[in-house]
C-alpha cells in the first residue's frame, strides 16, 4: 500500500520528534539517524504497512535500532 506523500512526511516529523525525546538527542541528530534507518526504509517501501503503525511504536523501533547501533559502535563493529 502506498501512503499519501504529504501525510507520510507529516508522519516522519512526528516519529522523529518522538524518537528524539525518547533517546534525548537533538532533532537534527534524530533526523539524520532516521533517514539512514531500517524503519525509514520499511516505511518508504510500504513494507508491512509500517506507515500505519503508531508514532510511538515507530519511535520505539527507532530507539531499539539506535541503541543497537551505539552498542555495535562501542564494540568496534560497523
């Protein structure tokens, strides 16, 4: 299913804001992480209708991905 591009952009804004608050980072950092995340890729592709999930759920998924990336960075993985 394809989402309306304008509605999808608004969804991105809400998810990024929620994610930034959850992990206590700037909106700029949250935005940069979001556009390189698996969550963003899944939303863009319309896979599993990720764009239909709640903002809070998507922010939680982003947080999980972010914390995993931080942990991998500390362990020297890329």
